[in-house]
C-alpha cells in the first residue's frame, strides 16, 4: 500500500462550499486527515494552526469587531486550544462581516460543549473517520466512480432487488485492490499516515500514536493526575472489542471503581476511539440481553493496544466489519440505527440495521466457507419482523456473492460490501 499517500475522502462531497453562508466544524480522531482534507477542500482560505502558541497569542489580541478584517474566512486548526476563537467567530458571523469559516479539532467534548454554548444554530458538524476500505481501494485523489456496495442497505430496496444483478465472482484483477485494501485494514487499520510506511515504521507509528493520544487528547478531555490507570483500562477495553460491556468486570480488572470505568469509557467514545452498539430495543423472540457491546473503531490501534499482532481473529474481523458499517453511515450521512440482538436463551444476530424502510440483519463470520447454522438467527429474526424484514447478509471472507436461503438471505464477501459497486 506504500504508493498511496493522499486519497479521496468521501466526506469531501458533503462539505459545503465557501460561497454558502456557513460555519463548519470538522472533527474526528487525531491523525484521520482533517487538516489534509480541509486544506485541499478550502485551498483559497487562510490556514491558522492554533496548536502554535504564537498563533494563540495573536488571535487573543484581535478585537471581535476586527476579526473579519484581520482573519476573515479561514481554516482554524486545533480550535479547542484557544476557546476565545469561538466567541470571536460568532461575533463576526452574527454581525454579517464573516460568512464562512472552518473549525478543526479532535477533542470532541470541549469542542461540542463550546459549540452548544456559543455556536448553536450557526454551525454544521462533520466527522472524519479513519480511511474506509473503499477509499483505500480507490487508491487515488480522484473521486471513485460509485459508492461502496454497503450504501444500498440504506435505500428502500430489498436485498434480492439489489444483490440479484451483481456478479457472483469477480476476476482476479477486479478483486485485487479489494483484497489489498481489506488486508491492510485488518492488519493496520485506516490511519492515512500509515500507508507510505514499511512494517516496522507502522508498528512504531501506532505505538507513538498511543502516547500522543494520552498526552494530548486526554489532556483536553480530562484532568487526570495519573495516566497509568487509564492506559491500563484502555488496553483492557481493547481486549474486549466485540464483547458485551461489563462495567463491573472492567473496573475490577483495572483496579478502579465502576464509576471511573464508566467515565473512562465515555472518554474513549468522545475521542472517537470506541463505539457502543446497543441491544435491539424490541423483544422479538424471548427475553433479550440489555447490555451494549463495545467496539474499537480502528483495528490498527486495537492490535497495538491489545498486543494481538498475529492472524486475524473472529473478534478483529467483526470489529473491522462493524467499524466499516458505522464509518460509512456517519460519513455519508445516512439515516439508520445499528443494533445487535441477543436473547438469554442464546439466539443472536451480530448486527441489525434499522432504517425508515425496514431492517437488515447481518451475521459476521471470519471464515471463507459458511455453514447452514450461520443462518439460524437471521431466519428467526426475519420471521419475527415480518414485513419489516428487508433481507439478511452473512458477511464473510469468502469469494462468492450468492443467495443462500430464504427469506432474502445472502452471502456477501466483506471486501465487496465495503468497496465500489461493480
């Protein structure tokens, strides 16, 4: 993957142009490419990096009445480092002297708190996630010819309608970029800076990222006198990616209180490290589990934290699939809610995607060959949902996209689901 340095980001197409009267917040985890995207999208705007102390000092001295004159439309990076910027941008915008500005930052909790207080109703928020599989596979700064196949799940089409006309098998040349992109995600995750590096450099980068996250993001998120308990907790949470969230167990293993465990997990969520998958809110069959699942959003960081550097496990594969689904839904601004379903009697479906058009079920299997038992949960949920059922997928690492049962059950290779339509 070393030839890919700057890739097209799907979020580019959703960001507003400078001709519109708008304030824009572009946020996300550190090192996901926010600055690169903003500089490319808004190349004609002034760029001010507030990570530099001299720039913070300079903007403090600018009177609100002169902000539009002295700064004007600009990309303001690390905006949370100088909170007075929010007030001055608001003043100039409300006064009519400033019509457009872009604020960048990775410390979600501070940014959003200040925005709620100062810029509510004036700002549009966009989140940039680690690279999507389709962005890596595209391998170019030019826009891809089509969105990833997963986008169909947010339409009003059924699985039979959409997958029915897709080729069952791709030729080697058609499949090559998909294989490379998936292999990269499963081993290294989606941080753009990793693409041009060799193996040892990638390992060191991920290690350094962990320290930078603790020293910078956590300093913005919370006043922790000792980072070691949080670091230990972070590793324990990574080891539980794809598992039911048990605060008491996590607290015991990390030697902290349950309240502290809840607070630490919230820090991980707010800094875009993890996502929670809630249980489906409707009791379809029997008594359901009501505990959420936790997933790490980037497999590379998960591997670094957990020490799982070997072959892809079922937990790592499931984490990648859930992460790609969530990243696409957020990036494309699609309407939907993602759940899992598990009953106390043992019936389980890994993912239920609920959209205004109905529900799509998904089982995630890291195998290349599927078995009949892989359909059990999907069939029972389909029967219980009735007309709300739009189809079910068994997402796996095999080669063939094919219909494998009723009602509307399909085997779909993950590398095809998360890359462009053929």
